[in-house]
């Protein structure tokens, strides 16, 4: 595959991600909340749906067709970018008064750390196996643990009282 063609293939999932984040994280959440749906349930449902769509990355592990692989990766990335916008809203709902920026800083720091570690681990996996298939499956397993966390640990999104209260 040429460099130009691989560049186009690499851009497709990010374009899909841009569209899904704009349409779903922005417009659909606001639309459903404005129609009277519970804001937290809407966010949690879309968070879980987006993460479940992220599991489509497994499909890319089992194909040699670049078009199909890009389709699976696009579905996965499209779902995951929806979750990022919603996940970043959660601290604004639960942080005690005056601590939202601190909590957001901690969350951003942790996310940046994982953003550094993930490609390194992926590189080691691909180097050892000579295939992205195992790396995609490992990513899906980590995502599945995250889904379980959101499903069972993310209950009511209520503001944590500050120590002064």
C-alpha cells in the first residue's frame, strides 16, 4: 500500500470520530436532555453504547482486508470519541465545590499517561507477535474492563459534599 493511500486510510477513522463526537456528544445529548430525559441516564447510556461500539476493534483483528479493517476501526473510534466528551463531563457533576479544576487536572494527567503508555505497549505487542491482531484484542479486553467499571461503579452522579459543608 502506498504512503498516500495509507494516509487516507488512517484519516478515515478520525473523520468518523469527529462527526460522531459532534453529532452525538453535542447535539443528541442536548436534544434528549431538552426533551425531558434524565441528563445522567442519557449520558450513562451513551457512554456505555459508545464503549460497546469501541469493541468493534476486535473485528479489525480478524481481517486482512484493509477496507474492512478501517470500517471496524472507524466504528470503534466513533464510539469511543463519543465517550470521551461525556466522560469529561462527569467530574463537573461530582466534584465538590471549588475542586472541579483539580479533578479535571488529575483526570487529564491520567489520560495523558495512558496515551503515552498505550502506543508503547502496542509496539511491544506488535513487535513480539508481528501482528496488530493481538494488540486489538488486548485493547478490547481493557475496554471491556472499563465498560464493567462504568456499568457497575457509575451510579448516581451527585455532587460530593465539600469538607466545609
